[in-house]
C-alpha cells in the first residue's frame, strides 16, 4: 500500500489525558515527526523559574530569543526528549514546580506568538504529529486530522500521580488533582488561544479506554485519511 499524501495530525486535549502518549505512538508507527508543544511551554516555564522571572514576567519577552528548544531522540529508549539551550530537561519540566506555573506562561501573548511561529515552521513539510492545547484551532486550523482528547479529572490525576511516584517524586494525589483542575480552568478561560475543541475534531474520551484501544482507533482513522 503506497502512501498517497503526508498530512498534519493535530492532537489537542486537557492536561494528562494521554494525548502525548497517543501522539508519540502514532508518529512512531507511521514514521512521522512528533512535536510535543506542551514541552515547549514547559521549557519556557523552566527558564523563567531558573532566572527568577515570575515576579517580572514582562522581562521574559526580552529573553525569548535566548531560549532555544530542541527535540532529540534518545537512542536507548527511542523516545523524543526536550532540550533547553543544549541541556536535556525532559525530566525536570515534568515536575510539579513547572506544572504549577506553566499555565501562567502559556497565557502570555508573546510566548504563544514566538512558539506558534516555530511550530508552524516545523509543519511546513507536513508528515508530523503535534499535540498541545491549540494545535487544531490556532497552529494548524487546516490540519487533515484533528483529535480532541479528554478524560475525567480524577482519572487524569490518578495517572499523573502514578507517573510521578514512579520517578521518585513525593507528591499527593490531592495536590495533583487540584493542579489539574486549576490548569483546566486556566487553559479554557485564558484570553489568548483558549483550549477548545475544533469544530471538525474527533473526540477521544480516554477515561475508560486502554492505551492500546486508543492507538488502534487513531491509526485506523489516520489510514482512512492517508490511503482513502
């Protein structure tokens, strides 16, 4: 079966809904480039934290050109990892310190404009799977395949809790649940590029679905679009 065309797959959804896991697997299966836009905002958040910029966020605008974000494949795991100015920060950006502040950074118009321009440039050649909050609505409104992933806050908190526990972080389920609910509110109510489902996006509710079921469903939809 010959591929008829290369497309852009835009996967949006709420925090910790499994969209990144789904996006990574699809990209790996169909040999597309995977871009985690959430990691880009987390990297900027980490930069702001390290440089004590949260008290004076207006100063961050002057720093944006000094923030270089790259994704490199780990040869041992085969997974894509996030680099901030040449440093692997994949684990650090997933911690609660960054999680608690990333919505503030994501709401800044100059941050979004800077990162969206990078994301759109990456997508010019197509053949990418990109996940985030506004990929199908703002970054690639004409994407051939748009997915919106959701799940209950409680299920998402439980998944996140187990993930952080496995990494050795000491956090409580209640703290994570509060963080997720706050992020949902901030993401859906911010003035710039709020989280919302694109009109032509397909909803995936991952609350009661296994990862394998979601992956199979997404791959089937992808194949119908690409191969007809």
